[in-house]
């Protein structure tokens, strides 16, 4: 299987109508609960201040659009121009008003300070060195109270033998979250299918974590 621009374009066609992943939903719900609690206590005048998310490797934007529907501002980043075209078209002018798209490589992208970095099924496509550097930039972009929602591949994933990818033991991912409170953690290993219908051995790690220091 060759994962090239043509592969990703087919992936976007298939996934554009798919629902957002639960990781981003959990993160949105956690922020909403905090905003409601702050509004109730009178600490925050506006009940839902506009928050900023950076969606890395956004693809067709199933997570980005969920954030936009929840009235977040979103910077959506992908290396494939087709991803951002599909996302912008699906968002339309209404949701699109709070969307910024950037064609950039995750290996080098500057990540602005934000409330949430969302990274669903994209960071494993970086080789170990750029993965570590990008992870460091994600951690630096998040101040106290900000969150990371991510879907990563574990070391028993079928891509683990590919040197151009990064599939880590769950303990190593957890160690990379020093200074975070882990709010959601799910490790799943199963025979499944890709979005394009190919059989796949998946070792998936879902995480939502809140920066505490
Ligand atoms: C499996 S798709 C996931 C898309 C979306 N997050 C989702 O969950 O539907 C992986 C995405 O990561 C993007 N990607 C992979 N490597 C990248 C890189 N080095 N820089 C930017 N985007 C990258 C691909 O173009 C693709 O859109």
C-alpha cells in the first residue's frame, strides 16, 4: 500500500462525512464544563469565551468541524492541500468564518499557543526524530489548563516496523505526558480495516490530557 497524495485524497472522500473522534469530543466537553463552572461562580463574565484549537493532520476535518460547531476558532494544518480544500468546502461560509487552514509539514510547523492541540492519527506518520521534535513543540504550545487530544499508534501496530513512522509503547507515550493530568486513556488492539477497506492490525492509543505545569 502506497500512502501518497492520491491515497489521502481517497481517504478524504471517504471520511469527510464521518463523525468526529471521541477524543476531541471529550476535550470539548471538559472545556465546556470548566466554562460553565466558571460562569456559574461569576469568575468568568462570558459563559463561553472563544477558544483556539490547532488541529494537526486535520485531513477532511471531521474533528475540526466538530470544534467549529462548538464555536471554537480552529487552525487546521495538513501537508496535503486537498485535505484543506475538502475541509473548507465541508465547513461552508458559516463554520468557515472561524477556520484558518495552513498547508504545512508537521515535522517543522510552528504551533501557536492555544487551548487545545488535537492530533488524530497523524503524528505516527512522522519518523522518530521529527516526531520527538513535534511532540516538544506541542507541549510548549500548551499553557497550564490547555489540553492535548491525540490518537497514536502503539508498538504492536502493523506500522511499527516502518522506519518512516513512529509507533510507541503506551508507557513511552505516558512518560511523554509528564506535567499533564491524563483525563482519558484508552489502549485498543484489534484486527480492523482502514477507512479505505484494507485489513489492518491496529494498536491504538487514545489520550486526552490537561497541562498542569
Ligand atoms: C489518517 S489521516 C487522519 C486525518 C484526520 N485527522 C482524521 O482523523 O480523519 C492522516 C493525515 O495526516 C496528514 N499528514 C501525515 N503526515 C503529515 C505531515 N508530515 N505533515 C502534515 N500532515 C501530515 C495526512 O495528509 C492526512 O491528512
